[in-house]
């Protein structure tokens, strides 16, 4: 793992906005219920072939953020940790904000 810094206040604020949008139930964590509301796997080739179930595919996608405590739930801290990696590769705050607002349709 490479070195990375913390999110500055501007970047943290936009990541927190994205998390709030992702957290459809508003309970402070993102889980399968939240994910099912924003990520449609119905046309996924592995679902259509029967190789994976909907929940298996959703869990795979959720696992990219569920890293601090792998429990099937993504906390704000885990979400921010993920975006520290993204942030480290983007020098400009405005471009980082563009990336996040575009990805999450904020």
C-alpha cells in the first residue's frame, strides 16, 4: 500500500455528501438495502448466466468500501478511507469535486 494523506476539509465535505446519498436508509451505514437502491445488477452477465445471485454481486461491489471492519456494512470512516486513495491521485480540489459529484450525481 502506498502513502496517502488525509482528505482536506473541502474533499471530506464532498465525500460526506456522496455518503449521505449512498446511505438511502439514513442509518449511518451503507448495507445491501442501500446498495440495492442505487446499483442495478439485473443485466449483470454473471447474474444472467446464473453464476452469481443478486446478493452475491451486491456484496462484491459493497466489499470495495467495507474494508476496516468487513461486516457487510460500510461506515462513513470506511467510505472516506476508500476516497483517500482516489484523492491521492488527484492534485486539484476542483477536479476531485468534479469526479465525486459526477460519479454520485450530486
